[in-house]
């Protein structure tokens, strides 16, 4: 097995799941700050106070009642407030990543740390200094930052007062934020991603077979159009500020398979790829909507508001690389589903050939090879796997050690699959495992769903010392990086 010279091994986190410090350094609140913890079976709740002062909760996608305001309520625990306190531990964490030999570390910038409400004309200097220091620290350890500009954390003010991304005004606010990032961190950061898992907006709609009104689709497609334009404008600005910048899209990569060989399932599978995967990738890599987009809009009577200049922007702002997360594959079928997969973020028919995690996610390394080969053939752009991993329970032994052979096995299979794709000619330039240090789960808000090579002493109720310790997988990944992927043995 061999990986290209200079292959970018590393790990990834997101500000809202790692950083904490939600009210420090001038930061404003984001939606994740009014989101409670959940479990594999119970959803996270978004909390508010209604116009009569009564407390209420919503689940993702539900609308805030007229006159209500998002609010932090005493009776709930909000895991993202402190997360795993990267805000105060970043030097220690980066040193540990350096010890593992990371070539790059993927993290995100909290929008509300730079623009507390999102609408200010000038950025918060303290926020800029915080990230500058973090980037300098990474370089000290020979680690190149890979920065996600938006990772699920629009400032709460923009959500509540402007109605989030379905409002076109968000484009300008985002572009101002992105411009600040490119300008202030010039020379420290060369690799950027605009929107994390941009396609989730579509994927979430159909999850669990929800039968949503056409308006939900109208809003979702309009929301996405605004993000596409915002991303394309950011790409143009990023290139103008520093032509050496490499800027990518970030897609939630799920490999779809037909549930049976019924031609109807084969066609449904093709359509699932178009809707869930290609719709966003085509706009961001090719600069225009795919031919099937009209069909998708028609299915739900969607009438998109697209300005003439948007077509130009989309064309001029195509990305330099395609990056994606990969955790699992999924089946699509037109037939009755006998056995369903439970768990957050995975729904639908169970694939009898695969094993499922405690959170219902299918482990499928071949699916990663399939995805890499399919996508490279479509766009011919360099690819990076910027999230991959297994959310699992860890046990701390009496002597403090943590044995996680299941995690090592998961990574071994996926690194081998990535290598097969490279041998078949796919240009894969980097790999950052998700949650290289334990972080708050995005889907469930749990701490017990752990991905890290580094354990963090923190539980679901917010109790723990935040102390960091090395799991067995820490030493294994260190060896993998040192051998540039050749030594995957225990
Ligand atoms: C992706 C997100 C990440 C991350 C990961 C794992 O969707 O980009 O933020 O959290 O999934 O998901 P979870 O945390 O729900 O296990």
C-alpha cells in the first residue's frame, strides 16, 4: 500500500462541538447554544420562550411560534456551551495532534465569534486574535490548517431576526464574514471549505419518510441557492485575496445503493444520487444546476428566485477541490421495507450485508471506494475525505488506558478502501478523521458517542475534568501517519 508523497493525514473538529467558550471573548450565540442534548432515540430540542413568557421546545426544522424568542432555559443542559473546551485547551490539543504527526487539522471558525450578531460592520478583534494564535500554534507543530468557514453555526440573530438562509440578505453577511477570514488569516491558512455538508438541507427533508408540504421544499431549495451563491462569491474573494488559496466544497457523502435489482429501484437509486449528492456538487464544481434539477423542483412545485447575476457568480466561483464526509451507505427501494434501520441520521431499509453501529450507522468501507471513484470520474478535481469515523462507547480501564480495537479496525478498512481508489487512479490528497479528539455529537448532543484518538473526561450531563488522554488508536494512527499509510498493523 502506498499513498502519494505529501498526503495530508490529520483529523477534524468543528467550533460548536469542540470549542465551547460560548460567552467568552465577545462571542455571540448561535443556534447550537439553544440546543439541548439528546440520545440515539430522543431528538435534541431547541428551546424558546413564547410571547406570554412560557417555555417551549422545537425539534430540527420546526418553526419558532410567532412572537417567541430562542432562549437558554434553566431546566436544560446545553452541551455545546462548553463543548470540550477547546477554547482553553487548544495548545494542549494541537500539541497532541502534533505528537500523532498530523499534517493538517480541520477546524471551523465560529461565525458569531467574529461577528456576534452577524450584521456588524467590523469584526470582533478578540475573535480574530484567538484564531490567529491557534493557526500559529498549528504551524509550530508542522500542521497546516484546513478551515471550514461555516459548520452549522449561523449567528442566532440571523436565524431569528432574518429568517436564516431562506433570506437572501444572508449572502452579504456571510460574504463579509468570509472576506474577513481570507484577509485576516492570509498566509496562515491556505486551504478552506465554504459550507460543511451543504447537502444536509435536502437530505434532512426526506429523512424517516416525512411527508412534508411543498413549502418545506421551496424553503430548502431557496436556502441552498443562497448558500451556493454565497459560496461562489467567497471562492472568488478567496482567490483574489490570495491566489494560492485552495477552496473546496464539503458534501455529506453517503453511498446510495438500490435495494433490489428491480429496474424501478435502479432508477430510484440514480435519482437519490442526483437529489442528495450531485445537486450540490454539480453547482459547486461545475458552476451550474444539473439537468435533473428541474425535475426535482417540479416534484414539489418549487419556484426558485434566481437573479441574473447569480448564474455568473456560480460559474466564476467553482471550487478547487471536492471534499466530503463519509460514514456509511444507504439503501433506496420502491418495495416495502421489512427491516428498517433506526438511529439518528440513518433511516430506511437495512442492508443485510453490513454491520451497524450502536447509533444505526452502516459500516461500509467499499462504499467509500465506490464514492471516491464515482465522484472523481464526474468532476476530475482533487478529493479529500475530511470526515470519517466510528461513533462508539469507550471504557476507561482502572489504570486509565482505553482500548478501542473496533475504532482501529474501522479506520484500517476505510484507509485500505481509500488506497484502492488511489491505485485505480483517483486523486485523493488528504484524509482527516472526524472528531480526532472526542467532541459533542452534532446529531445527538451526546459525549458518550465518541470518535476520538484522544479521550476527553466529560459526560452527557456536563460533568468531568476535561482532562485529555491517549486511546490505543492514538498510537496506531501515529504509526499510520509516520509510515504514510503503509503500516496499518496493530
Ligand atoms: C457530520 C458533521 C459533524 C459530525 C459528524 C458525526 O454530519 O459534519 O459535525 O458531528 O457528522 O455526526 P454525529 O456527531 O451526529 O455522530
